[in-house]
């Protein structure tokens, strides 16, 4: 009986050591997401309204991803872009107050003299009422935005959110976002950086 108890104790001890070692290895290899939180303030007809927004960045999109989206737009305009975004793997997750949140398909970082700009665009979830009433707002099936992060003075970080938009080409042949509603100004921006070299 004593031998059985000793054997059981050694087995449990060995299992515990393996589990602890495995958990330490797993957690050190895990990539930490960058998280940016902000308050979105309405402008124009939404003046006075505020909502919260959180962007979790798993990784940044590549130049090849950007080229793929440009080609998709050239071939199929806004719907071509929507189709391409739906086939791309998620590089982040966006949460806006009042929604369950959804995957973000394209996130790009651009270095600036004071920090960096982070631009994102993804397919917007069409709500049931829009689909049921066949609302023309369904044409504005993208959500996009930009954070202008100031690393030297965090209080100067700004941004803009486009909750419902579509891409069009303007008179100068440049890609522009056409909005269903006014843009929202992003303030009170908090940035928790993730794993260096990844996000």
C-alpha cells in the first residue's frame, strides 16, 4: 500500500511539473495583442453623442495585403473590396458600444515624426433592421478609421472613426470614403502596446 501511495505521489508530482513547465512555455510564446481604446464623439447630426471603441491588433497587414485590396477595388469597386476583405484572415478585432464586435481584416501602421498612424478598414455588420427594410444604408458596408498616436505627448493623440462608409473614386481619381453618416472624432485615446515586432 505504501509503495502504491509513493508511486501515485511521484506521478502526480511529475505531472504537475510538466503542466507548469508547459504553461510557462506556452505563455512566453503567446503573442500579446496591442489594444487601443478611445471615446468617439459624434459630429454634425450626431453631435453630443458618445460611444466607446476598442481596437485589438493581433498583427499588421502586409504590403501584399494592401495590393490585393487595391486590385480587388480596381476590378469590382466597393463590392470587390468588400468581397476581398471577407476572404482575408482577421488581423484584429473591433468593438463599438452597442455591437457585439467583429473581426478587422486590414490594419496598417505608418510611422510619423511624433509616433505613428494606424489605419483600419473592415466589413461592417449589416443589422437586421437594415436588411429587413432593404435600407440603402446597406451600400455603406465598410467600417474604417484612423488613430494618429503621438508618442511624445499622449494627450495630443487623435483619431477619426467612419462607422458606415463605402469607397468611391473622386474627380481627381483618388480613393475616398463616402459616408452614410458623419465621421466621429476619437478622443481620450489609450494605447497598450503588444509584442514588439508583431503589433
